[in-house]
C-alpha cells in the first residue's frame, strides 16, 4: 500500500485513533498530510487534525508484514534553548 492509497487509509486510521484517545471538543473534522515518503516496501506519513488538540500522528506501513502502525504525539510542553 503506497501513494494515495496509503494516504487515504492513514487519514481514516488517524481520525479513528483521535476519536478514541482525544477529547471530542478538541477535534476538528479535517486531517492534514504534513509529510510523506516511501522507502522500499514501507510508507510513512505525518498527519495533523484540525482543532485545538495539538496532536501529531505518525503512520507507518510495513509492506513486508502488511501492518500499519499509528503513533500519536501530544504537544504538552515546549522547552526553548537560546544560542
């Protein structure tokens, strides 16, 4: 699964995970593709959802095992270093 097929399936999985893990009042109705690349039999994409949830999702498809993984990252804290 690669290209548009991967992106569309990943968007569905991202929305599914978001609805199961995040408060409904922080979710929008759009999923955005931030980045995508394919290497050998694997595809990987980074996605974001509209709304105030500040979560990023990394979706990986392993073509060797025909498995898709969804990792969710929340922006809980930011540390700034100068210079």
